[in-house]
């Protein structure tokens, strides 16, 4: 493809060279430099890749995009374009490279602090129940009917994102459904993408600090950018930040929640439980009237389900598909039940900080278990405050805790457990617990000592498929390990 075709819709200055330069691919990692490639020099939080322009030229790079002046002497024979923002330009040019695939897909973006992963999976379940073919991008990876793979970021870099959209189209998908992070918006990963529907779940302080957002207000403002890039905004009217987040929005709004003015309003919900099912049932009024049953527990499931219901309604999907999708949705690692016994309930969840742990345990406590048991650890080479907080919450809210490893990385497990114990002592010095450093042994212990009516929450790893010890990752998929052990001991 000629460089002139890649630059359609992009404002730039041709510093040297020719727009007739042939480009076979785009890169932003200088180590991949070679003939036929276009390298984007990006100013990052840790380094400025303009410093590698000369190295790329020495490897035969065909063209460079820069956003500030550099020494052109080593770049003889290399076409150089200058733009105001390299990341923004890379997003638009990547879309051109792959034929602007998002324009041929129904685009749905979900943003918020909590609930993005669960909400996207609920929407996917509803869409698929209606016969749509959906490609999904988010925390749990990239998936469509043809493939699944992990991703490094919730919202991938713009080049990868456009490539994924092209793969979705080639696999026969008609819809792209994705989690849109504040970082993805701020760093122009989703620049140039227009969404048919944008969804807002909720907002609380997160991703604030060096290399992320300077303040909560900035974090909220970037989340709100989604609603200047979509046709319809489906938003949680109950969240106190909704009005500020929507400042300057350009989309038509559809609201959901418990509030009287919501377009789709949930009434009081009923808790549903068997040994292999935790869910809720609730009535919906407002623009439509129906009763909804969800295959996930708690108040947060009501809001997530309402968001998915609204998407279904806006896309004109039949009520039967909405009901079927919500009733059958399962999200790996998000309150994911592992039905291995008729005596007790055991589930996996990604809760890995104080806030998410408290929310989960509050939800599970409402189901009135015989005992609420928590199996948890904390990641190594991370803030000790998380360990204190999780220990404190579990000591206050759980009937019994099993302390174990998470991803220890390069820390000693005994040091991490000592920090968790300190937090537990703050929460309730009399809280019963046991320490079992090996996580597999801890899972076996939880099953062996389960009592009828218990709810056992195995938290921290959720959908993860590995265990990280001293930087070495080995396979560790908790669902499979629990199922194998149950079969081994003949659990009923």
C-alpha cells in the first residue's frame, strides 16, 4: 500500500521523501524495523522512541512518523512525516491499513470502573441468543467464534485493535463488543472509532497516579469521551458521577437503574440459590415491562443486566433473546460457580483488592450461607496496602479464611502472608483462619473441610490460567484443578 493511501484523513507535513513509498506494515517497536515498514516515533511515559529513529533507518526502515523535530542526517533515503500526535495518527493510519474494518461492524463500547467485563459478557450472551456473531475484546482476552487469545491490555494498542477488527470481519462477525478503558481513550488507542452504542457502568477512583491519570476528575473526563464518539449512550442513572461524566456528550441517552426517572427501571430483586446456582430475579418497568432472571448474584448483577437489556432493546432484539442471554450468561473468573458438590457452593472471582473483595463478600453474605469461606492471597511486588485491606475485610466479613499464595512474583510467600495477617488482626484479631502456602493444597483443603450450605469464594486469580513464582509462570487453571480433585476423591 502506498503511504499516500495510509495517510487518508490524517493531517501531516511531508518532511522528506515521497508519498509513493510502498508500505507493507506498521510498527511502533524499533526492534522490528526493516524494509517496507512504517515506524511511529511515540513519546511515552517511560521513553521517547524518537531516540530510535536512526537505528530504524540503519535497519532499512522505509518511512517514519515523528511528532517533534529530530536529527535528519542519519535518515537519508527514509520518508519522514511529521504529525501533531503520533499515537492519534497511528490509530487512523492503522485503520486505513486494515481497510477501516470498524465501519463494517456494529460497534459497542463499555466503559466504567467496575462491571465492564461482566457487562460485556452479558451483552454478548444476549446478542448471540439473537443469532448475532460477536467479537469480544476485554480483560479476559480477544474472542470470536473462530479463535480466542489473551491480550496485554484491556483495550489493545490501536494497531492491534484495528487488526483484531479485521480478523473479526474475516471470521464472519457482524458485531465488535469491547471494554473501553480510560487509558485506551487517553492514549488514542480507540481514536477514529465511532461506536453505535456506548455503555457506562459506574465510576469510583482508580488508575490515578504516575503514568496514569493525574486526578479523579481527569479519570472521569476521559471516561466521558466515549459519549462524544457514539450514537446512543446507555448510562447508569444511579451513579453520582453520571451527570459530570456526560458533560459535553453528543449522543442520544438511554438511562437505566433503580431511580424513578430511569428509562429502564429495576424493582426489588429476589435472590435465587441452589448448590450450583446463585442468581437474581427482578421486574423491569419504564419503557418496557418484563421480569428478568440473571445467572449471577447480587445487586451489581441487576445493574449489569439492565445495561445489557438496554443494548438489546436499542438494537431491536427480541425479548426471548434478552431473557435467554441473561439467564445463561457465565463469565470466566467473575463469580464463576464450579458445580462439584451438592453439599456446598464454590466459586471463583477476580476480586484482588479491598473494594472488590468487600463488594463480593457483601453480595455472597446476602445468600445466608452456613459459612462464608474465603480462599485468598495477594500478589507479590505490589502495594502492601492491598494486603492489609484484603486481610482486614476478610477478617471482618468471612466466617473462615484460608490464606495462601496468589502470584508471588519475586517476593517470598511468608512475607506476603505476614502482611495479610497484620491486616486481619486490624479487622478482627479473633477471626479464624489457616495458612496453606501452596494454592493447590489450599484448594484441596477448602473442599475437604467444606460443610453443608457453605459458600466458598476462591478469589484473586479469577480467569487467570497461570501461577507466577519467582517470575516463572506455570499452568494453573483453578476450575480444572477443582474439577479434577472432585473426581479424584469421588465428591458428590
